[in-house]
C-alpha cells in the first residue's frame, strides 16, 4: 500500500514512524515532511496551490492528514472526489474544531457538559458584557489559531484587552467568552468510524513557554501519559456523557465524525466538562500516545475510514508511560530562523529516547532548523513509572543542541 502523510511537524514524524511499521505499508511518502520523516519514508515535493492534482499524480492508496488546516479546507472531501480515501473528518464534521460557535451549538444539542459560553460579533460587545459579568473568563476567537488563541482573564480589563487582541489578529471571526473553570485539564483521544469508538487514551500537555506555566501561550511545550488520576470509572464517565453523545448527535445531523476525536477537558468538582474539541491528533500529545498504542496504526486508521472499527482490536499499553519534552528555537512563539545546525552530542551510551523532528530539514546532508515553526524537536522517554520515562526524556534532551535551544524543565514533574 502506498501511503501519503501530510504535514511537517513532530506529530507527522510520529505518525510516519508508526505507519512505517505496518506490514501493509509498502511505500511511505510525506509532504512536505522534515529532517526526521526522511528516516521513515520519502519526503516529496508537491505544489501547494495544486495540491489535489499533485496528490492524485502520486497515486497513493491512502492519505493521512496531520494539520487541522487541511481539514478546515475540506481536503478529505476533495480527495474523496478523486477516489482517494483519507484519514480524517469531512469539512462539515471538522467544524467541531474549526468553529467554536458550531461546536458549542452541537454540545448544547447533545447535552454535553461544557462551561457557560457566549459568542459576540466584536470586541466592543465583549467589553460591555465582561463589565457586567465581572468574573474570570476565557476569551478566544471562533476559528483556528494553532493552539495559541485562548487567553485566561481574571478581571474585566484583561478580558477587554484579550477581546481587542482577538479583533486585531482575527478581525473576521466572532469572539467566544467562557466562564473560567477550575480543575485538572486533560486531553482525551479516541479513534472512531462515526459509530464505534476505541478505548480512550489521555495526555496532559503544557501550553505556556516557561516553567511553572509562565510566559506566552504556545502550541505546546511538552506532554505526558498516563496521568496518575486516570482510571476506568473516569474513562466510562467521559465515554457516556461526552464522547458518545457528541458522536451520536453528529451522526443524526448527517455529519458523522471519522478519524481521531480529541476532547480537551477540565475535570471539575461537578465532573468532566469540554473546553474544546479537535478533529485530529494533538501536537505534542501524538508524540506520547503513539508509543503506547498496541497494534497496527495503519490498519486502525483504515478501519475507521471503512466503517469497521469494531472489527479491529485497539488497545493502549497502560503499563507504560511516556514523557515528551519540546525543544524550541530562541524567540518562539515569535518568528524563528532557519539554517542553524541541529546536532546531537556523541556518547557511548545508546539513545535512551525517541526523537521526533518538527522544524528541521536536511541541508547538504546536515540537519538544520527549518524556521517554519519554533518547535524543533520533541524528545520522548518511555518507561515505568512515569518518573523513569521523565528521566529518559531529559537525559536525551541534554544531548541535543541548536542555536538558542530552550525547553521546560518541569514536564511531568511530580506526577
């Protein structure tokens, strides 16, 4: 089988790594790929403006879509018109991520627990509302922001400033305001063919740039699984009250969700509540959950696309933990430079962790930063208990270097 993975981040490297292990995968292509994906298959050069025709010319048997932007553009639908099956939801189903207003409407109809939420057309209306509400809120634009759009505000002035920033950066998008929930935040994932779901897998990620959850929001500076608070009763509660109702409602509305459903939850005193849904693997969460997958990733994905997920076995290794540390370029989440050497210091000891490449490329057979994103590498340690996985991750992180390399030192600390 000829498989094409679309994307160029560490998530796509992790996907390519697992797919390449499938006996069904005879040829693996990645576009645009990075310096790490070439270890799993072949990076190919396609014209982004004529992507559908160029993908068709590659004659893949299956396409795996990484980034949410492709889903928002309806790439699954367009490929289907060419007779090419793909892993991921249709454009209509992907609205569960691409429009927070649409997702909120869906949750209300499905009676899925979520924070009190309001949608406003512009910052001026937000300012009036928060003055009267006068409680901590989360402010975010309606559409996609690369995981960096949410601003947590403790008072009306902060909320007003956040709304103004949304209006400046995303002028055509409505603004969503939500009550600020208290509790543990967790990312929950499941494969689904629109009707059947796999067992859940979870990860905790770290959005802020600096230790202690300080600094600006990022796409994610690290992640780990499994958290110690995860248990079977909690999994069953989330399946019963969140996952199955939202999938059932989407099926009834004629937009069944096929792919990887990702729910960002807050575990409150009243129970789990949905902060957001995403329509794909997370980054950096994919890098820590894929090493825990027991089974053939490609076969599972195909089963989702073909509506036969109930015919394959999907399980996760609960005896193993994974900790992922993101190494970012100086200046991230701002503009980052490409062309700086990425090196690993030689030691006699064999590499103790997995290293998934993000913003890297090969230049004259040497690995350099790409500049497309500030997240250069995700180093993932595995082991039991989680403290051992953490030790392995940081041991390997210390071996890598590039100009201005920065990372958090507190990923999975104390778990």
